[in-house]
């Protein structure tokens, strides 16, 4: 299979010519570990050989998370960690800024299905705890994305003066809610309008 009569030193078998090239961590695995049952009909799907590893996962617990047993969705033979899972491409919810350093479990404590994707669903407690400025008493909208991104809470971007109704004079310092009790759209700009 691997030798000719020339010399033992020039074996020719190259596993990478099979449909299962040996890459990454597979490069140094002994033949017999994969071929204990022989050299024909060896399964190529990861879970055929690694289901025990799947069942043994703790961070994150794959069984509880109901992850697919098609490991290639999230792994290569280069190693189990880090996972090659691309949250942006796979779920449509990009992990931006500080979210890149958040553990899966912090957002998925309740599981992986039906995770809410609005800022306030996960951050209302932060909103309620604000003191500088106190968002509750200021009547700030709970649509955080209007003023914040995932970088940090300290770099809010909304500037009322970029609307067609800049806040000048005595309007500066008026609580949002006093003019926006009816919401943040279609607010009248004429002085005599009822609020
Ligand atoms: C990480 C697991 C793994 C290791 C290690 C491994 N193999 Fe394989 N091998 C496979 C799989 C999976 C197939 C099936 C590929 C296919 O069906 O084309 C295979 C196929 C083969 C085949 C059949 C090729 C064919 O076309 O029928 C031979 C021969 C073989 N391996 C020899 C070896 C030898 C020799 C070693 C050690 C140097 C080795 N393998 C190491 C997983 C492994
Ligand atoms: C034919 C059996 C077989 C198949 C198929 C197979 N592996 Fe492996 N793999 C092994 C064996 C045996 C080892 C070495 C023992 C171990 O670490 O589990 C290994 C090792 C690994 C390792 C290193 C684990 C560590 O902690 O060092 C990773 C990662 C891995 N495989 C990923 C995969 C992925 C991803 C697939 C599918 C693309 C796959 N394997 C397909 C048999 C297989
Ligand atoms: C939906 C994505 C996804 C799928 C599918 C998936 N994994 Fe994972 N896996 C992950 C993530 C994310 C981690 C954590 C990576 C990290 O910590 O960097 C991980 C980590 C692991 C670990 C190391 C952590 C631990 O607790 O041991 C193993 C082993 C593992 N996966 C095995 C598997 C196997 C085997 C399969 C297929 C049968 C599989 N995974 C399928 C996403 C996935
Ligand atoms: C900052 C919060 C956050 C973090 C951190 C996070 N996720 Fe998510 N994840 C989400 C949200 C939100 C969704 C729902 C996206 C949507 O479909 O609207 C989601 C969806 C998913 C889904 C799809 C579930 C389904 O049933 O469709 C998987 C799988 C997933 N995440 C895996 C992971 C893994 C693995 C990690 C860690 C590497 C991770 N997530 C880290 C917020 C997060
Ligand atoms: C599925 C839950 C989830 C969603 C949706 C979500 N986040 Fe997060 N976010 C977290 C978790 C968990 C952390 C890490 C723990 C913490 O700092 O609160 C975090 C961290 C942050 C941080 C860093 C806080 C700090 O103190 O460093 C900011 C800023 C942030 N998120 C903003 C946002 C914004 C803006 C949105 C909407 C575009 C959003 N998040 C949507 C769960 C979520
Ligand atoms: C109308 C704009 C606006 C909206 C909407 C908004 N914020 Fe803020 N937020 C600010 C401003 C302005 C600051 C002060 C920091 C700065 O100047 O960058 C701030 C600061 C914060 C801080 C740090 C200050 C403190 O006292 O802890 C947190 C936390 C915070 N916001 C959370 C939220 C959350 C959570 C939401 C959504 C539920 C939200 N914000 C919605 C404008 C807004
Ligand atoms: C004195 C009244 C007044 C106050 C106080 C006020 N607004 Fe407004 N706001 C308006 C008016 C009028 C408009 C309509 C402007 C327009 O149609 O372009 C408006 C528009 C907006 C819009 C919509 C912008 C757009 O382009 O759609 C947002 C968001 C908004 N305000 C947020 C706030 C927030 C947050 C506060 C508190 C920090 C606040 N406003 C304070 C009167 C006010």
C-alpha cells in the first residue's frame, strides 16, 4: 500500500490523497486510533469519532445548548478552542465592540433559541441604574441604540441639535419626556402645539 521494492525508506502513501486529508491536530494522531476497525469504510464525519467529546463539553454545554452534532459548523481539526463559529454570519446578530469579549453563557443563560436581540431586553437594569445622567428621571427612550453602540456606555452619540429642532435657550435641560410624552416621532415643532 505504501512501499515498492526499491527501499523501505521511500513510502509513497499520502493520506491527503484520500477524501479525508489529515490536517491540524489530526496530523500526529496514530493510524490505529482512527483505524482500529480497519482501513476500509472509515467514517469521515466528525461526530462518528467525537460524539463522546460533544457529550462531555461543559463550556459551553453542547447538549443543553442543543448544538448541532455537525461539528464542522463550528470546529475544524485545528482544535476545539477557539471555535470557528461565526456569530454574525450564522445568526444575523453581530458581536460588536465589547460583546466580542462576553461569554456565550452570559447572553445565552436561558438557552440558544429565541434570544432577544434588542439592547433594552438585556440592559434595562443598566438603564434603571444610571445616575449620570439619570435616564429614568430624564425620560430617555429605552431604545439604547438611538444613543449608544456596543463599545462602551460612555460615548453616547445622540445630538438633538442634529434634528430640525435644536434645543436652545430655556429648552436646554428640559426633560425629554416633557416634550416627548407622545413618543419620539412626529413631535410638532411649532411653538403653539399642545404637548
Ligand atoms: C484522524 C483520523 C485518521 C488518522 C489519524 C488516519 N486516518 Fe486513514 N483514514 C481516515 C478516514 C476518515 C479515512 C476515510 C477516507 C475516505 O473514505 O476516503 C481514511 C482512509 C484511509 C485509507 C483508505 C484510503 C482509500 O482510498 O481507501 C488508508 C489506506 C488509510 N486511511 C491509512 C492511514 C494510515 C497509514 C494512517 C497513519 C499514517 C492513517 N490512515 C491515519 C482517518 C484517519
Ligand atoms: C475516524 C475518526 C475521526 C474523525 C472522522 C475525526 N476525528 Fe478528530 N480525532 C480523532 C482521533 C483519534 C483524535 C486523537 C484523540 C483525541 O484527541 O480525541 C482526534 C483529534 C481531534 C482534535 C484534537 C483534540 C485535542 O484535544 O487535542 C480535534 C480538534 C479534532 N479531532 C477535530 C475533528 C473534527 C472537526 C472532525 C471533522 C471534520 C474530526 N475531528 C474527525 C479521530 C477522528
Ligand atoms: C453552534 C456551534 C457549535 C457546534 C455545532 C459544535 N460546537 Fe463545540 N464548541 C462551540 C463553542 C462556541 C465552543 C467554545 C469555544 C471556546 O471556548 O473558544 C466549543 C467548544 C467545544 C469543546 C471544548 C469545550 C469543552 O467544554 O470541552 C469541545 C470538546 C467541543 N466543542 C466539541 C464539539 C463536537 C465534538 C461537536 C460536534 C459533535 C461540536 N463541538 C459542535 C460551538 C460548537
Ligand atoms: C452579547 C450577547 C451574545 C453573545 C455574547 C453571544 N450571543 Fe449567540 N445570540 C445572541 C442573540 C441576540 C441571538 C439571536 C439572534 C437573532 O436571531 O435575532 C443569538 C443567537 C445564537 C445562536 C442561534 C440560535 C438559534 O436557535 O437560532 C447560536 C447557535 C448562538 N447564538 C451561539 C452563540 C455562541 C456559541 C456564543 C459564544 C461564542 C454566543 N452565541 C455569544 C446574543 C449573543
Ligand atoms: C442578548 C443580550 C444582549 C443584547 C441583545 C445586547 N447586549 Fe450588550 N451586553 C450583554 C452582556 C451579557 C454584556 C456583558 C455584561 C455587561 O457588561 O452588562 C454586555 C455588554 C455591553 C456593553 C459593555 C458594558 C460595560 O460596562 O463595559 C455595552 C456598551 C453594551 N453591551 C451595549 C449594548 C447595546 C448598545 C445593545 C443593542 C445594540 C446591546 N448591548 C445588546 C448582553 C446583551
Ligand atoms: C437619548 C440618548 C440616550 C438613550 C436613548 C440612552 N442613553 Fe444611556 N447615556 C446617554 C448619555 C448622554 C450618557 C452619558 C455618557 C456620555 O455622555 O456618553 C449615557 C450614559 C449611560 C450609562 C453610563 C452612565 C451611568 O450613570 O451609569 C449607562 C449604563 C447607560 N447610558 C445605559 C443606557 C441603556 C441601557 C439604555 C437603553 C435601555 C440607554 N442608556 C439609552 C444617552 C442615552
Ligand atoms: C423642548 C422640547 C424638546 C425637548 C426637551 C426634547 N425634544 Fe426631542 N424633539 C423635539 C421636537 C420638536 C422634535 C421634532 C424635530 C423634527 O421633527 O425634526 C424632536 C425630535 C426628537 C427625535 C427624533 C429625531 C428624528 O430625526 O427623528 C428624537 C430621537 C428626540 N427628539 C429625542 C430627544 C431626547 C432623547 C431628548 C432628551 C435628551 C429630547 N428629545 C428633548 C422637542 C424636544
